[in-house]
């Protein structure tokens, strides 16, 4: 038996590991299972090079929980360790066996086969264990089995043993009293599923029962052979997830099946996917899925999962991909993304920016390819990906430059146009007296139908902008498009929306307008409505409700968090009550001699305008209905 002291610079290394190095003590299982995978992968690599002799046998990694003994055991049948290797790789903290292995065999083995980087993973065991034992037998001929033990202090024991004949390593954790939650099977299975679901070596956790039909023997009737219950290994991981395979080997159904594997509680099928496969100037693989997006711009942070050599790292990838890409789902795997020592969060690095830019480019490539190859299908998907594309155009200049070629505008008739196509479409009619293009839009076809209809009667086209992001997108587009403005179709009377020369003559003199104005102001809320006269046609409504574009847009942006718009969000809604000076009903109200009848007519005309915009409610709506019945 040999005694020694772990080679560290301070007596306080274990408290540092336990309290500060790892942000969450559940990481211990990921680290220890990853080490077991490394040992197995190294053995496979050495066997392929002829340096490991004989049949490798069953290479499953096993995780066992013994609640009565208060232990968790991680078993592998990998390369194992000699006493000298334990002295080198275990007792010298931060000496990475993975790194040394890759350097030694860099010309013969793919460096990405091996997970480890730091040599600290093993010591995460002491976050939950009061004592740790290692039993190991090296694959090397003539090697002696060894046992190592440490109680979380710098003191350890190391001895050779004779009762182990199985190649590989067993690590036994004697769980501390304050961590006994990890002795529950469901807890460990949950951690294995979270962190080790796609590790490249099969991981067994207990057994499960299944039903199997025995082979039909000669002379037996297949219908008479009954299924029998059978106990099989409970394998909790998929060693060859879709992103590790070549795109040419996968069918569309394979991608959909992997999506369901990633998100078992997600019932909608993804719209389409992008398979990432880059080996220069950095290593990056993965699959990104475009889900159907709702009109509500939700910003979940757990849709894309980050892996490092198939080891789960985090589901918060804000620093790797631009914000707008966090709307996607899927997996990104890269050994070149710099992690902190505990592999729990990202470190700032130039590679992160390069990877982020590359992912953005691949997304833009895919969308442009879809648009060019099958525009009809692209248009069918547009309503589901519109928010995503708009968000990207607002937040990422490079993405805007690419997306400007395939981003679509949809009008109230359901027709789609590219930005360039739509500009040419409206240029003949929707150019104002200052030679500025006016983009008319509606946010709700049903509610704004009268205004849309009036605009169409003038030959104008109306866009449909119905999502929460549209106010921000409109502002952004006004900054990008030369000599253009966006105006909601109910922001003014139809003849004022596209501000051309106004040659319509009013039937009311200025004096008559001044005479009738107080009659109308008397029946509306002066703080909410401004009464103004317009020279419209006799066929237009006697009164219209419009809402000033600037104020309404600021309030809309405030709802989504417009940055500096909170002032407008707290202001009351303001409207214009536009009086059609040329409508016969307005003349009738003016000339009505009976004051009571005059007020009643003015209130009825005003209430009709309010009703058309859903602004007549409660007691006022009840009074309007009663008054209408009496008039009939």
C-alpha cells in the first residue's frame, strides 16, 4: 500500500471546487459519465490502431444507485488506469488526460472523439460525496488492478488489488448526508436524460420490462406463439443523434423524429430545418428547426440546446446566436465554443462571434434558397415565419441585407410581394404631392374594413400588419426605404392618407362650420376627441373616427417594450372625430331648429362613428340602441 498527498497548491482546493467551481452540484454526474465515455472512446481508438488487443466486448457504461449503502457507482469498460496513471491524472488536479491523449495521437484520431478538456471533472464528485473510491484495471497487458480512496481532504490512499479482472474503471461515490436526494432513482435518471442523452456510448441505468414474441419453431402456428415478458437493459441515451450523421443519410422523417425526441411535449411539426456541418475554420454541427410562431412574440430561452462533443452544456445560447435566432429550436454542438472550467457557461471569445455569424448566414441561405426554389411553398409558410424574419431584419444589419431579397409583404387581399415588387406595385397611385411613397396598412381586416374599402375604392393597396412586432418593423423600414412613409388606413380620411392636392370644395362656409362645431363637441368627450372638418365626398360617411399615426404607433411600440416609449404608453388614447362637411346629414343637423332634435341627430351620427370602431360601450351603447329603435 502507498500513501501520498494530492498535488495541489492549497489545502483549500476542495471547498473551492465545491462552492465556486461548479454552479450546480448536479453537474457531478455529467462529468463522471463523460469521463467514462472518454475512457471507452480512447479504447476504441487504440483498438482501431492495433494498440489494444483482443475483443472489446460489451462497452456499455453502467450507472447504479444503492440507496441502502448510500452509494452511486459509475462503471465503464474503457482503457482503465494503472497506479502510475492514477497518480498522474487523478492526484494532480488539472492535468488533463484527454488533452495528453489527443496530443499523443493527434495524427491518428479525431480530437473531437474525446470529450475532456480540463482534468477537473472527476473532482466534481466531492460536491455530493463524502468519500470516493476508484477501482480500475488498465487494458495494458500485465497491468495490476488498483484501488484509490479519498475523503475530500488532500489525503488519499492507493493500493494494488487482486480481486478485479474486468478491464475499465468503477467510481463509487459515498453520498454525503446533505445530498441524499441523489439516491433516488428518478433523480439520477432525470440527470442522465438531461446531460447524457446523446453521449456517444450506450449508458445503462437499471433494467426495464418489455414484451417479446419468441421465434416460431418448426411445426408451431405463429398465431399460437404468445408474447412473453422480458427484462432488458434500460438504455437512457441515443449514441448517434441525427446531428452527428451526414445529411445525405437522413430523410425528412428522420429530422422530424429527432425533433420529437428533443421536444416530446411539442405537438406541432417544425416547418423546416437547417443541418449545420462545418469543420473549418471551426468545428460546428447541429440541426436548427423553424417552429410555427404565434403572433405573440415570446422569447423563451430554452429552445436551442448547446452541446460540446455530445455533452449537454446549457439551453441558454444567448451569447452564441443573435437574439432573433433564439426563436428557433434544435441543437448546436461545437468543441470550439469556449466554456469555463466547469463547462457550465460561455467565455468571451472571437470564435463565438464567428460561429454566430456563420449560423446567421446559414439561416439566411436556407430561407433564400426556399424562396428561389419554390416561392409558392415559401408564401404558404410566410405567416408562420414572418415574426422571425422581421425580428432578424430589425436586429441584425447583415441579416437585413440578405432578407431584403426574400422578405414578403402581405396585403389585405392575401397577396404577397417582395419589398421591391411592392414598391413598383404602389408607385403609380400611392405617391403623394411631395413625390413620397405612402405604404397604407391595416392591423385588423374585420375591424378596419370600412377604411380598407374606402382606400380600395380610390385604387389604393393596403398591407396587413397584424403582429405585435409590426410597429417596430414599420419604424425600421421607414429608416431604410428612401422617401417612404407608413400610414395606418384609419389614421386619417382616405383623401388625406395619400396627401395629394385637395381640390374638393366644402358645402359649408367657415362660419357654418364654426356654428355646428360646438353642437358636435357637446356630445363627445373633449379630452379624448378632437373635432375637425374635412371636404369629403357625399358618398363617404357623415363622420369618421381616425387616430393620429404617430401617437398610436408609439403606444403600440410601448406594448412590446419600445425603449423610451413608456411616456406614450401612459397617455390616454386620442382620436380625431372627422366631420364630412359635404354630407347631407351634417347640413341637416346644422339647419335643425329644434335644439333637442339637433343634439339627438348629432349624438346619433357620432355614436355611429364610434360604433364602427368598437368605441361605443356600456351605458352609451345601450342608449344608442334605445334611441335607434325610437328613430325607426
